[in-house]
């Protein structure tokens, strides 16, 4: 009956919309009536925004939340049963969206903070690694060519002794012996510099 009244009086739309209850408009909007949905939004947008602003306290966030509520309201209306008053139901939706946004912001803030801490640690580790590599490079320059070449392939490139030996044209055992000799010389140099 309400739907029929609504459809037959398109010219007197504003007067009819004003007379229809929120529940009637919600029922019509849930059935796909775009004009009823627009009327609900027009009637309640300020309330949606005001609630969001009061809960989150930041105008831009409140605008985002209000927009999100308005976008999702069309599908949410299909679940509205009229058991609670429309405004009570709408308050609940807005408050839940605010909570979701706050959880998301908290999680995002925590992720950014954790990323910052990890990045600081990574940079510190990288700086230490760069210093160690610079020391190693400088130290290797003072060693013989055979030890330096072996160190570059095994330490610098991470190659297994067999592959490094193949590249250098020597046996795997020779590479192992050179690495042992190199470690001893590097240890002695490090102790001397300390």
C-alpha cells in the first residue's frame, strides 16, 4: 500500500517522503527503490556524520566513515528487520564503522611503528655489515692474490669450495686450505687492530 501511494504521487514526492516513516523508507529502499534510499540518506546524513565526528574527533576521518556508511547502507538495509528503531539501527552501524576504522588505524599505526623499528635495526645492521665488508676488502688488498681471489668467491659470492676451485682452476681441498689460512690471518689482523 505504501509503495503504491509512493509510486502514484511522483509530483508530490517531497510531501510524501516527509510523511513516510524511516521504517517505511527503509523497507522501500531495501526492495531497490532508489528514491526512498536517497530520502533516507538525505534525512540521516547529518546524523551519520555527527556521530562519526563525535566518536573519532577528526573531521576528515568522520567524512570517510560517513561516506563508507552511506555506500554500505544500501546492502545493509536488506538486513534491517525493523526490530529496533531505524535510528538505533543506524547508530549501531555508524559506531561499528568507527570502531572498525579505529582498529584499522591502530593496526596501521602499529605496523608503521614496527616497520620503523625494523628498518632502523636493518639500517644499523647494514651499516655494521658495510663497515665489516669495507674492513675485509681493505684487509684482503694486503693479502696475497690467491687468498683474495678465494675469499671473493667463497665469502663474497657464497660459492661452495668445489665451485670456487673449479673457477680458480685448483682443487677443492686447496680452496679449503686457503680459507683456513685466510681465517687465521684475518683473526690475527683483527686482534692486532683491536
